[in-house]
C-alpha cells in the first residue's frame, strides 16, 4: 500500500466484543504503521462512553483512544444489521459529539445520512472543539 500510495493513512478495525482490547490491539499497533482505529458494522453509541451497548461489548471510546496512543478513533454509524438503514441521529447531537471528541473520536462515517446532513454538520462543526490533527501523527 505504501509503495502505491505513499501518503495513505491506514486504519485498524477494532473488535469491541473482545474483553482485552489492549492485548488484542497492541501487537498490531506496535508492528504496523496505523494512523487510526475505527469501528465498523454500525450500532455505535454516540450517547455512551461505550462503543456499543450490545451484551459483552465493553470497549469504550476513551479506552480505545488511550490504547491507540494519540491516534484518532473513527466512529462508524454503519449500515445496520443485515443492511438495514441506521439514521444515526445520535451522532448529530452536539452534546454527544462533544463527549465523543473528548474521548478521542476524530471522525465519523455515515453510510446513509439524512438529506440535511451537510447543513447540520456545517452548523455543528463551528461549535465543536477541534480534534487532534491525525494527518500529522508520528504513527503515520
């Protein structure tokens, strides 16, 4: 990847159902040029310190950020179980976004945003704290 795309930033998918996030992620973070951690599959909890509220998913946003050692965490609102649409409206709530930015979330991916997504994000962006500058990290 680095030969073909030298400016590419790589991201590592987390497995929030694993009980030992640090034990699972650390070998990858130590061995690979990872710039971000990310969630996938949706069902992420914007309103909670936990990534997912599913049983046995105890990973927290702040815990992932700590393990990542300064790398940003990208939250995925997903596509829903079995491809169902997930509106992810909790991810447009300023209080939730402030809390997640404080926990180390630096970006959000949304497969099916509402029609007014761009305008809502534009209004929110000016009121939110800046995230870490992940494009210039020593982990890249």
